[in-house]
C-alpha cells in the first residue's frame, strides 16, 4: 500500500483591524496562519496551530486586514493511504 503526501505552506500573520466589529471571524492583534488566495489579493486564514492538530479554516480575507509577522514558512504535511 502506498502513501500519498500533500504539503501546504503557511505563513504567520497578525490581524490589524477589529473584524468582530464588522461581523467577521477575525480579531485585532490575534495571530493566524494562512496562505495567499489564487488572485493574490488576500489570504486563506486559519486558526493558530496547536501541537498535534491541523489548523481550522476561518475564511478568506483581504491582505489589508493582516500584517506578515515573519518570513518563516510553516509546512503541514497530510498523508493518505492510496
């Protein structure tokens, strides 16, 4: 039986607006993980990773709502038996 691996590269971002005041699921000064949307205008945003858990998808938001924390890439690997 072979295993299929898929890797997703996340960046660490911090929210710079009060999204809750606008009815969004993001909080000012909260750290998140994400990666660029296909159109490169925003991020697909995930909650912070906890050890042993995969990040939980929150939504897609414009880049202007976030600031990049560092240039480090965080890789999550998914394995599936084929």
